[in-house]
């Protein structure tokens, strides 16, 4: 059997075949080791993750600084493994679970990276500052830029909320003095409500960029109340009748104009304010040369004018008043009645001054309109209609005359 085995091995050259295979494997390992050797690589600025923050928070503490550190790491490994590495392949952690009081701590950190070994790291430790967590109420303020458009005023505004509750490390909270929002007044022509982000400032007006703070609201609602300011004339509506037209008098309104303010949608449509209406004939016939009206403003419109009334003055121009004295000679006869020869009536007239000044009693036309007689009296009352032969002369007032009944000896009395 042994002889047969040797013969078979010799026949098929088994030993030579085995030696060839072994040499091939050795050559393969040699080639592979030359093509994929060990190598070193350095990775920089890899983030270090702080762990167990919840434990720190449970102790009423927070990281003030040192919570965003990075590390430089040198690794060693096969070329093909190292080639696959990138920053995300590293998990670097430092725990704060053991910290229970404020202070500055040097923390070691662990590096976990697959298929290679860490041969160096920089820094060897990281430093963190720990402080108590507290809260603070910070007043909200607004900073305006630009200018309001001409004719518009920011009458009032509101910030909601007017303060921010901030929670974080005490040392950082001490620096915060105010929460400031910015608003540009340019082209601000209407009331509006808008949400604005805010920025924390210190007591010297410097912007603070602090991480790790929590706030009760991320933004502030700014409500602006804008009014339009406008100067408008006060106008009077005048009723003219016949000769009593606007051109016979100077009519003044005081004040001539007032400044109003209010909702821009209302004020923009107002170009004048009517204070009232006068009847020129009624005023001049009654010698009324002035009148007063309340200044009524539309809803939502106000004024800073001291008074609340407008004064109207009417001054005739080229027109005036005069008296014409009529005697019994100017009266038409009345059957059954007699006039006292010395009786007179003073008739007031209004008209063009140059005509009024040269009027004569003969220019007046007197008509008897009615007679009122009391049976128990010796006199009667005569109602007269007195006019002037000139068109632009108006006779003012009503006129009556007491006359003597013919069979009485009493004398007539003019009124």
C-alpha cells in the first residue's frame, strides 16, 4: 500500500504541485503587503461632542464656554481603511456627568474611529467653564432707523411682550441689559403690526452673541399707530339772494385753516372742512356782521387747534346803511282817516353806498297794506309797504303808523 501511494504521488507530481501553491500564496501576501501598506493620516478640527448635558442641567448648571471645542487626530491603519475615513467617521466625546458645582474643568475625551488606531491627539484635554443656571427679565426696546414720510407721524407704538424672560448661565445673564428690535420708518404711511426678531445688548450698547440661552419668546410683535397730518382750509357755505350776493361783502373765516390729524385712510380724503352755512340777506338785514360755528371733525380725526369754533365776519364792501325820513306828505290819503302833518317815519335802507347817500324821501314808494281799528279807540294802526324806486336799495324792517279816525280830535302818531 505504501509503495502504491509513493508511486501515485510520484506519478502525479503532488509534491511539486503543493510547493508551487505555497510559493504562490507567499508571493500573494508579499504583493498585497506592498500594495496596501500601513499608513498614518491626520484629521483636523473634528468636533468634540459634550455628553451627559442633561445631568448637568439636572444639577442646575450650564456650560458657559468650552462647549464647542475641536481636536486634531492622527491615526494609523491600512491604506485602504484610512482612505475611507472622513470627519464624520470620528466620534469624539467628553462627559460632564461628574460635574456638580460651578467652576473651570479640564476634561479628557474619547475617540472612536473604525478599523484604525489613534496614535496622537491635540489637545490632550479640553477646558470648560460651568456656571449656575438662572433666569432674568430683560426689557424690550426698539431702535428706529430712517424718517417718517412728510405729513405722517408715528403717534404711538407698542411692543408685545415688553420684556423677555431669559434663562441661562448667571455670568452670561449679567451681561444682558436689553433686547432690541429694529424698525425702519421709511415709507411707513399706515398703522401696522409686524413680528420682529430681537438682539441682546450689553450696558455699553454692544451686541451680545451668546449660545446656550433659552427664551420665553423668539420674537416681539411691534404695533405702530400712524396718523397723517394735513392742513386744510375752513370754508363757509353762503346763500345769496337777489342783491345780497357774495360780491357785496368781504367774508372771512377765522382761522382760515387748521391742522388735522388722524387715520391716513380718513385724512387723505379730506381737502376742506365746511363750518356751516349763512344767509347773507338775513345777516345784513339784521345788522349781523359776525357769527360763530362749531368746528365738527369726522370720526377718527383730531386737531391741536386751541379753539373749537370758527369765527365768521361779514363786512359790506361798497354797500351800507342809511336813513330816509318820510313825512305825511309822502303818505297816500286814506279815506276816513287823517295824518298829523308833523308826523314822520324814519326808514332804514341798505344798498350801494353812493346811492344810499343821495336818497330823498321822494325816492321812496309808500303803500297802505292794511288798517287795524279798535272800535273803542279813536285811532287805527296802518301797515305800510315801503320800497325804493332804485333796484339795489332794500328797505329794512316793518313799518306801521297810528292814524286818527276822521271824527276824532286826536292826532296821528308815527311808528
